C-alpha cells in the first residue's frame, strides 16, 4: 500500500488555500475597477452633484439637508472640500467600497454557512459583476450601499446572537447610515429588520430592541419616506435633467 506524505509547507498551503483564492479574487476585483476611475469625464448626474456641492447648504429644506450632510453626498462633499473637485475625489469612495465589498461578502458567507466554498463563489461573482464594476467607478451611492448592506447584516446577526445594547447601537448606527444613502435602501433595511423580528418573535428579550431599531431608522428617514407618497421625487428628477414628461 502506497502512502502519500505531505510536507509542512504543503499542509500550510492546503489549509490556507481558501485565503489564497480570496486574495486572488480581491486582486481581480481591484484590477477590474481601477481603470475606469480616472477617465477625464463626468456623467450628467455627477456633474449635477458637483455643482450642488459648490452651493451652500439649504437649511430651510430638511430633506435636502439630511441627504447632503448625513448620507452619501455629505461624505463626497467633505472629500471634495479636502482634495478638490477631480475624478479621484468624486469616485474614490465608490472604488474603495466596491473593492472592500468582495472580502466582506466572503466573511458574511462564512459567518452564515460555516463553509468556505460557497462564500468564495459569491465573492467571485460579485468581483466580476458588470453592474457592480460600473457603479464602483462612478460617483453614485450603490457601491458604498452594497458594502454598508453587508455590514448591516453583520450587525443584525450580532444583535441576534448577543442581544445586548451595544449590538443594538451598532445596528442603529450602520443601519441609519445605510438607509439614508438612497431612498430604496430604506426598503432593504426595513425588510431585514422585519425578518429579524419574525425570527425572534417568541424571544421577549430581543423583540423590544428590534422594535427600537425599526422605529429609530424609520424616524431618521421620515423626510425620505414622505416623497414615496407624492410626486415630489419625480419633479426633482425632471428639474435635475430638464425632462418634460409630457
């Protein structure tokens, strides 16, 4: 009977093979997103936002104030203030968020499944996803939103496991920033919270904390939820792009 012996270096390689693959996937995500960052041109929406950043904050409009200060626009406004209005300043947050979302998705998959193969596949699919690549090289909130969504799920899992007030505060903090990023992110955050509430429906000690989380995020987003019940958002888009819908 033939016995195959492996050296210590081979054992280490086999044991850490998933980390090596993850590093390669991370580098692939980096290479796919980097070339489009500095293309010396701005999309219409990017140019509109850049003009907005050069104007003073409108304290009479609370909805715009919230979106400009607490959400994606506020972060980009601060970076532009520090480094000037150039392609890197406008798109750096999206680029870094798009790249970092890949390993964090792997970690989330490992946390949920306890396996490595499925999370590696998920990370690879995210790394090569054409839409994620495109949004990672533009000044839009989707790439950062994808990273924050993964971190928000981590916070919800921690709240489910720990059931302490630190986990609640962490979930409120990440969930608030994530939900304020975009109107549609509110829907994702509230759906996840309601699912967590359903999972823990028979556990009294955590139900109250989940309700606090739900109410906190809903109150913070009241000025973004209201346009869903009117034509305000459509009017804003019409004015932004000078579109005549008739």
